[in-house]
């Protein structure tokens, strides 16, 4: 069983992501903003991080950079889960340190297939 940190401020998105990850048999921990997400990551040491980009307190780009700056997180997959789908947004997420990029709204079957490779 892996531990997945979901950093997401929207209740419906959080519920869906939690449901899908737990359905795969993994443990979910959560944070509602980027600043708290960085703190939870440092304490819990998750195996995978699902990162919303548009977050209060610290956006997902900054939170990703902060997490990536720590040696213990250099190889932890950080997946951007975002409604930012304009040209260049994927590249911006990857440049910030994200491993992958998934657009919202999430399509459950596609999400599960994509996320399995990180779990």
C-alpha cells in the first residue's frame, strides 16, 4: 500500500480523487492549500503527490518547487491535477517540477490508468 498526498481545495475534486485512490487500495492523506501541503509532505513522506495548481496560501507551482527543493522528494512523483489547460500550462507545471499533468475535469477511467504507473 502506498501513501498518496492530495493537495486540493475543492471538496468535490478531493472526494473524487480520494475515492479513486482508495479504490486502488492505497492510503490517502490531504491538504487544502499549498503551504499546508508542503508541511504535510515533510511530515508524512508520501509516495505520490497529487497537486492542484490553483490553491490558496501558496499555489501549486510554488508548493511543487518547495517540495522538490528537499532531497527526500527528488524522485517522488508529483502529478499536477489542474483546470489550467491553456497552451503552455502543461510546460509550466513540468518546469515547476511536476512529473506529469492531468487536466480537470478528471475522467475516472483514464485517471486510474495513468496513476497506476506511479503507484
